[in-house]
């Protein structure tokens, strides 16, 4: 038998029997359930907001550890990068001066696709740190790869250094110990025929016709040209390593095209052919296709005092001989 429910009436001081229908009881039940659910959801939200689950706590600890690792790697990268910069400085300022080689092109840091794929799954607070670290590590890897190739190239050059030293022009092209045959040097000079200021890309040495002309470095005869105009009888030696020497206004040749010569070999004789006002030798040195001042390539036979005198004599004359 279902029990009855009563409510106490304070005004009449008696109990009144409560008559509840089914609809009222269902409504009260659902109200109680809904209220309980709302309270449970709010409690759950508050708990999730203020407290971590064991898994979330573990992930946060892992993230903190990873952040510390990335910071450590970043500091380590800075030290390694400093060493790499010092190596590059030595490479460019010392070894390249010795071997006269040009630096190779260094590409910038490129982000790889796998890095970008990884970044999609990182938290925003760690994404930039991870991205920066990967970029720095990639840069170190590229730098080490390039430097290793550069050192291999320099080692190959060092093995050929002896040949290079004998090939570079290093003596005067005629006998001129007392420097009295030094006539006109490199630079702008008054042309003896046209009487205009013109670039003189070599040095002139006065000497009687028939004076011996020497190869200033080991090389191969590239050109033997007999002409009555311009530079007259001309001979060109290819010394390798980007060096070539030219001997002009000659009277005759002692070698043929393709012949290998050694430094000091007699290759021709001084003459007065082409546009020349007197017997003399016009001598040029070219490096990588560009004329350079020959006075810088007499280091094997000139003392510091003679070298200073040679420079003064080469710039003293305002007119060239060709």
C-alpha cells in the first residue's frame, strides 16, 4: 500500500494530506535529475579547469623537460656556430690567400617538409621554440657539410702547391738586376704615337734587339703570333691556376705553340715590331682573364729595397713605348 504524504499547516495547526498526481511526480523527478546533472557538469568543468588529470600532468612534465632540452640545444648551437664562424674566417682569410681560391656559394637554411609536418601537432607555446631549434640544427648540418667539402678541396690544392709555386710568374722577363731597363709601368700613360692618355696594362723594358726573353713561370705556350701591327710579334704562356703572361713586340721566337716551358727558359728575343717607338719588351700578367700589375710578380729575385726602387721607376715615366 502506497504511503500518503502530509504537509503541516502552521496557521491551522494541523497536517494536510498532499494529493500529487502522476504528472507532478514526473516533473519533480526530472527536475531533480536535471539539477543533479547541471551540478555534476559544473563540478567537472571546475575540476578540469583547476586540476590536471594524471595524463595531462604527465604531458606537462614532458613538455617542460623538452623545453629545457631545446634551450640546452640552443645554447650548444651558439657555441658550435661560433666555432664554425672561426673556421670560416680562417678558411677565407688564410687558406684562400695562400691557395688563391674563391669561396663556394653557401645556401641559406631551408625548412624541410618533415619539419613543417611535425609543427602541426605541436602546442603553440612550444612551436616557435621547436621550429627555431630545428632551423639552427639544419644550419649547423649544412655548415659542417660545406666546410668538409671546402677542406677536401683545400687539401687537394695543398698537394699541388709545389706545382703552383713554380707556375706563378715570379721573375723579370729579361736580365735587369740593376733595374736600368725598367721603362714604363702599369697604369694610365701617354701613348707614344697617339699622344693620348691610355691604359697601359703591362710593363715596358728597354733592351737591344735580340736580348733574351725568359719565361717567368712554368707553363705551356698558348699563342705564337707574328704580326707587323698592334702588339707586333706576340707570345702568350698559360701557367695554369688562372695565370697567363704575354710578351709583345718581339723580334723572334724560340718555342712553338703547345711546348711546355720552365721558369727561366729562353722563349723569345726582344724586338721592335708593331706599334713600337724603340726596341723594348712589353710584358703583361693576367689573372683570371684580367690584367694585373706585373710589378707585384718579381718577388723571387728582388730584395725589398730593389722592389721599392722598381715601383718608383715604373711609375716615374709618363709615356709608354707602345
